[in-house]
């Protein structure tokens, strides 16, 4: 935690001389399909259909399940508040060993983010608290990504992410507080997960857009050693079709 805070302060101080850019307005409405592959034993996957909304103007940057309120926006860095909806856990489980446990809530993390732009790669830092679901646990993420425009109408963003999860967050989603008929009690510790993924956006027609996201996650041993977990890695993806309004 201290190292991330020190890094956040350092990159903020070194970037105060940047100039303010002009942001274009963008509004889109559509539908998103999410394929969620969980590591839980007997409950490997979930599917969600959600409305897709994208709005970008002035100090607001909203897309899909993420809302950002920007209070510093310069050529070389961006800083603001982050609010997201993350469908993790086993809130809708109808099969598998997790049905023996009390259902979890989806995570709704809120906090601060900082995007630092370098020559060939961007660095994104998130420090968040999951105040709905996740037992108010702390989520810290450090991502390295690069934005690439191809053929004028294709946008690609590959990324690598290091995710640090607090003990309370991990225990909420992967711990077993009390033993059941088939599960031993398990108190999970903090975790460091690794993610690799890519985001792709494509302008199908003048006002029609398609975007998709795929990511691979490798879980820490404090998660994989849980009696309700059966997989150490998962691949998830989503796709959205939207219309400019």
C-alpha cells in the first residue's frame, strides 16, 4: 500500500507542467453480453446481459460499468474518481459447493485513479474500496497498457495488470467462515493476481459501434487453496453493440 501511494504521489509531482487538452463529446447506447468464468468448484461460468452506455464530455468519462469523474486532465496524465460495477463472487449460484454458503454481493468499488502517459506505454493506478460486496476490502491495481489506432476505424488496447486484494476482500469471496457438511473452514489471506487482456473497438457503420474485451487471470495461492475454488486461472470476455445518439 505504501509503495503504491508513493508511486502515485511521485508521478503526480513530475507531471504538473503538462498542458490541458480538449476532449470530444461522445454518447452511445446499446447492449453488453458478459461471459464470466469463475474459479468456483461446480460453478464455472455465468452470463450477464447489461445495458451499455458511453458518455464522454468535459469532466465525465462513462463507459459500460465504469464511471469516472475527472478532476485533473492533462496531455501527460489524468486523475479522478472511479466508480465501477464488478460481477464477481457467487451471487447467482444455483449449483456447486458455493450453494452451501451465504450468497455474496457483487463488488461496487469506489476510489481514485491516476493514468500516466509515457512515450510507448501508459500506466494506470487504481486505489479502490469495495463498499458494496467485498466486505469493504481494498483493491489496488497497477496496469500497463497501450492505445493503438488501426485503419482509422479500429481501436486496440492491450494491457497487463497486477492486482493486489486485501485480506477482507479475498476472504469475503473465497473464504469459508464456518465448516459445512462438505467444506472445511478456511480463512483466506491477501492476494496478488495477474491479468493479461485486450480491448478492441470497431466502428461498424457511421453511428454503429462494436467493442469487445477479453482477459486472462491467474489467481494467487490464497485463492486457489480455498476449498470452494477448483481453478487457478480463468478467461473471461464481453461484447457490446451500441448506437451513437
